[in-house]
């Protein structure tokens, strides 16, 4: 075993034998489970050529069209995600800094707004945007990408900007208090302290959390499919499946695409996290013991 | 405001329905998440692989894809149920991966010295697990698992939007779409209903955290 666990000791010969037996039984159980699922799928004809060919067989008539549509869906998902991320960072940055720099009393409205939006489901903020904005006379049909895209982006931004504001606040709060005091002591204004001293350091600390939030935003773009707002990857997949009558196959492809993108993002977050930890630990002057775990 | 006052009973029954979904979802995902977490830290390699695979796949997949897979995929292989069952099952399976990670974070936060000390004073495996490791792990797990449950309350709206029917989201949808009420007051009412679940849950969680906090 690679990493020692807190739960059990390094195994001796008897424990190793037991683990081997347990391993065999567990493998058998997992194999049986997968076998039952595969048999079920096979019995219902889910491995039939006409269901998989449009995805896997380049000589199939629909092959090119299917992958072109999926590609369009991926592009649409990424467009919505990138726009939502950009706006969330921008607004979240302003909200987060405002919350930190305002006085105890004048920040009450901002704290209230953050708590309010944090407690709402994203699907509600998106639905809210798509129903209430037209009612208030906001017309987005002329925008590039169509109104659905922008309702999705607005709804996602409303929720995620306050999350990012809180991430930024946590990042600044994690810095040693001496940083702010030293910056103020050499005569920087509070604004310059924030901009030149605190935020640049905080960004490093909060980078992993920010990347993890990107995964959340990317996943949440698919809510547009439930609301029927915007043809992103999942809705595109659904439309293909309606035509080809192969929902299991198409949804598997959609799921794998999401998993690949998000898994790479999560790995990036872990990598950035470990990299920044190593940097701090390698400083010879660092007297603080490294945090466990 | 007429839209809310005239349909107060609808909102109330929608709120109760959403609350029911959340309660079953919490119970189910805590149980399933604990099972998966047990697999992930088990001394048996295939179980660990299974747990890791489960978490990696489900955590990186949007809830909506899991939902669609259940509702459109399962009937293809002859498994039929109503949207309520499918929706609840998808919610539980999706949330279980996050519950598992919260629990595992708690177990990993117990320093190895604790278990080593327990073994050194002669406690058996079961004793060290139930008296030393798990009580500490459980306390550390409360904040992450609590936020997972709060996120699940919010995700129950996705299940509602998908068409479970008669829950808070569906009430808002039918009032604005079918009955032609103005969206702003109705959806404000819906939002208020969700806040009535998430805000108290957050406050309760904070209080619980302070109660069981331990100095390390």
C-alpha cells in the first residue's frame, strides 16, 4: 500500500492474507455488479450497432453530423461558462473588496446581499433571470448568442459572484495580520494596501478554491437544459438522442466529456495547491510548522 | 403581492413537498455516502478503487446529466418509475459522492499519532477506531458534510425544475406559466421558501460546529 493510513497498522502476514481474501471477494462482487449491469444492457439490445454506430463508426451516415452537433454543444457550454466565470470574477472581486473595506455599518447591505444570494439555488436565479428580466422590460434578444445564453450567464453570475467574493475574503483573511499593518505603516492608503499588498498574495492562496468554483460553474451551465433555455452540450445531446432514440449512448458521451473537462480542472486545482504549499515550506526562514493534512 | 396571498396554500404544500425531498435526500445520501467512504478507506484495494471511481465519476458529472440518465436512460433498459423516484435517486447518488469526500476529509484530519498512541497503549483495532479515530473524525466532518447537505437542499430545486411536480419550484413554474401570474412576486415567494430551508440549516450547522469544536 502506498500511503500509511491512520485507520490501520501496516499489515502483517495474517492481515495481508485476510486483505487478499477480502480483495478477492470484493473484486468478485464488483465484477458481478458490472456483469449484471452489462447483461441487462445487452439483454435490452443496448449494445446494438444502430445505437452506437452514429457515435463510434465513422462510416455511419449520422457520424459526422452527431459529432459536429456535440462539438457545437461543447462550444456553447464553454462559451456560457467562460462568460459566467469572467463576470463572476469581476463582480465578485468588487463585492468582496467592498465587503472588506467598508465600515462595520455600511457593509450590512453587502453582507445581506451575499447571504441572500448564497442561500438561493442556482436554478432559481437562472429561472428568475429568464422570467423576471423580460417582465421588467429588459430585452436581450438582440445580444450575440441569443437571450437564453445571457439569462443563463446572468443567473450563474448572480450566484457565483458572491461565492467568489467570499473566496477572496477568505484568501485575504488567511494572510498574516502583519502584512496589512506593515503596508499601512509605510504610508500606503487602505486602497493601495489592498491592491498592492493583500490581493496579490491572497490570489495565490485562493487559486485552488477559484479553480474548484470553475468546475461548479461549468457543471451548472447544464441547468439551461432542464429549463430549456439554451442549447448547450446536454440539451444538444438530448436533441440528438430524441432523433436517434439512443439516450443511454448519447448521455454517456455527454457525461464523459463533462467528466474529462472537470477532472482535468480538479487535477489542475490540486497541482496548484501542492505547488503553492511546497513553495511556502521550502522557505528557510519559515518558522511556522506546516499544517497537518 | 396578490399572487402570493391568493396561493398561500399552494406555496405551503410546495414547501412541504420540497422539504420532504430534502429530508429523504439527506437520509439517503448520508447512508450511501458513508458506505462509499468506508469503501474508500478500506484496507481492501478493489473496494478503494471502486470508491475512488464512484467519487471521481459522479463529482465531475453535472447533477442534470445524472438526472437525465435516470429519467431517459433507465426506461430504455426496462426500469420504469415515476419522476419523483428517479429524481430522488439521482439526487441521493449525486450527493453521496460529496458526503463521502467530507467524511474522508474528517478521517484524514486525524493525525496518525492518535492511532499510533491508541495502538501503543494496547487498544485493539475496533477500540482505537470507535474510541479514538472516529469521534475526532466525526467532529471534523461536520462542517464539510453540513455544507454538502445545504447544497443538496438547493439541488432539490433542480429535481423540481426537472418535473417532479408539486414542489416549490413547480408551484412557481405553474403559477407564472400556466396561470399567468407576474413572475416577480411569485418567484420571490419561491426564493423565500428556499431561503427558509437554507438559512436555518446554515445557522443550525454553525451552532453545531461551535458545540463540537475541539482544540487541536
